[in-house]
C-alpha cells in the first residue's frame, strides 16, 4: 500500500522518511504521520524550551522524582550493557589526560575519606587552583617550590575531625605532608 502524499506544514518537506507517526491510533485502527517533519518538530521543541526554560526544568525534575526507581533501574541496565565501552573510554581519557586523572583521583580520595569520617566539607579543583595561586606555587610549610607536584593537605587532619572544605586545606610538598601525618598544622610547625 503506497503512502499518500505528505507535506510538512513548516518547511514543505515531502520525503516521507523525514516524518514520524502520531502516537495515537485512529478509529479505523491506523496511525497517521505527524503534520511537521522531524527537523521542524525539533526546531519547535528548541523554541518552546528556550521560551519555557523553568517550566521544562520543573517538568523534568518532577518526572525524575516520580519515576526515581524506574530511572535508576534503566541506568543500571544501561551501565551493565555498556560496561566495556565505558572502561575503554575512561582508559583512553586517562591516557590522554594523566595529570587531570591524578588530580581527579586525589579529589575523589579526599571526598571518600571525609564521607567515611562524616566530617563534611567539599572542595573543587578551582579551590585547589586558587590555593596554588595564593601560596605562590610554594609548600605551605617549608616554602619550597611545588611546581613539579604537590599534595592536598588538611591542616586539621580528617582523622581528628577536620573538615574537607577549602578553609581547612593547603598545598604541601610530599616530604612535609608525609612527615606531618596526623599532626595539626600548629603541632607540625612548632616541631
């Protein structure tokens, strides 16, 4: 059965492969093609979203809240099906960005320790860049250059209840950070 001629109401497109069917079924049991081609529908959706940004965000937030378990299950299934692809993408990214990979691992390690200790506080890579700038690329304790590498140091250690926030952080050279261990900054400086 040949499809009747169809013309997009937005751009006069006539190629039937550029249209999708309506979701509803007519009384005679058939479906009809939408009145706008896929490109015009996408453009209309973008215009609607730009005019209704908050409404769109609220709708998505509400949908996510109402379907939390189903979405979680769908994400788990997707991850399971695409595990090898994700691993290979991650390995490729780490190969191309070794320094950023190390920095991300440091941040993740500190977050994990703070979460386990239940001390709270968060810092970002921007906070670390800011500390690097404030300290003039020098160790907080001995003032040696940390341009070749540094460690993120908690002045009041997490193990002693120190926060993981930027106000409790400094950058130190490896020898200072490792010899300080669980001392406070004052205890380490006073020797």
